[in-house]
C-alpha cells in the first residue's frame, strides 16, 4: 500500500520561490516586492503571494516601508554579528561531537556532499553553490547527533543562506571555501578532531569578515544613491 503524498500548497510553493530569490540575491536588499507583478510572474492569484509575504515578514526577510509596500530587508550588521557569534561557538562544538561517532556511512555521505560541491563549482550556478554549502554545514550538524543544534541552526538558516550567496558571488572565494570544507572533513576522518574544530572556527570567522565587507559595500552604495 502506498503512502499518501501530501501536496504542497500554493502559499508554500510561492514562499519557497521568493525565499530562494531573496537568499540568492536575485531580489536584492532594499528592492520593493510588487505583489501584482509576482502574481503574474508565478501565474497565481494575489492571495498566496500576500500570504507568502506575511511569512517572509515574520522571518525577517522583508519589511514594511510605511507606504503600503514591502522591500527585501537590507543586511543588518548587528543581526549577522549575532548569528556568526553563535555559529563560531556552535559549529566547532558540532565538529567535536561529530568526531565521537563517525561511521563508514558518514564517510560515504561526506564524499557525496563534496562531489556535489565540485559539480556546483564547475556549473557556476550561484543557487547550486549555496545549496552545496548548505548541505556541507547541515551534514556537520547531523553528525553531531544533537537535534538541538540542528533546530537552532535551522531557525536562522535563511539569513545564513543570504550571507553564503553574497560570499559565493565572488569567484575568488569559492575555491577557498571548498578547500576549507575538504580539510575539515579530512581531519575529522583522520581523527584530528581539535584540528577540524579549529578549522571550522576559522572558516566561520572568515565568512563573517566577508559578510561584513559585503554589508559595508551595500551601505556605501546606498549612500551614493
């Protein structure tokens, strides 16, 4: 007997499309969202668009302008500082926890994730690059065998995706990011747990520095405009 496959609602599908567009920078920070244009483009009515935008507001991805319209929330250095302060503690801890319970199946998973990252790098699609980066970090969270880590990170995952996209938009950063991922995995499976945790901490700190540079550039551009 087959299980019932739950169909996704139009609101869910609309929300996911808008989240992807915001997180990959297709819709840029400060850009206004026109509900009518979005409805036409997605071939849906205004209702699912309005509902999806309400969820985006709740998640801090869009905000009201006070003129009966919404814009994509500009990057907030204070928010990203808080997120990365949290990551720089949690992710090295997740690496240490992962090192206690790694299995041959985890090695196979790591190889698959790293191969997918190489494919994304060759393809050059920003969306695929961000997805590959997400898969790497989600893999580490899963290896920690700590559901609180997974849940906590998922709460701010959309904001992290936005920062990843800005970092990976720079072709020069891609090779460095992927090399760091590879080194962390190799250290873990070589039993060099503290080295892997240290590399993860440096990885997060470097990512934060890159995000701040992007935020500062965006702030400067807005002032010029």
